[in-house]
């Protein structure tokens, strides 16, 4: 999976979970500015675990602030290209 494919898949998942337009999600966008609360972030992390067959630890979830943070963590865990 390329980084761009990862970004698109993560953007779609996040938009679906938060019931927002995908266009609202940019790399620098704060997850909390999109309407998420701490419980939403936990649920979103679990969604990513299921979809990408990875494990995201609580300490890693606590570090998530922006969409770019999500992409960085996911790309490290799945070893995406480019």
C-alpha cells in the first residue's frame, strides 16, 4: 500500500465515523476540531486496528492530535511505501 492509498483509506474511515465531508480532513486538521472527543478517538483507533490488522497502544492513541499524526502512526505500523 502506498502512502497516498493509506491517506485516502484513513480519510474515508475518519469521515465515515465522524459523519463529516472528507474534504474537511487535511494533514494539519486537529481531530478534535472535526468534532471528535476522546471516546471517538478510541473508537477510531479501534476501527484502524480492524481495517489494517494492527495494534495501536493506548500511549500511541494519546499522542494523536492531527490527521497527520494518524497517518504517521499507521504508515509506521503497516510499512507503507512512498
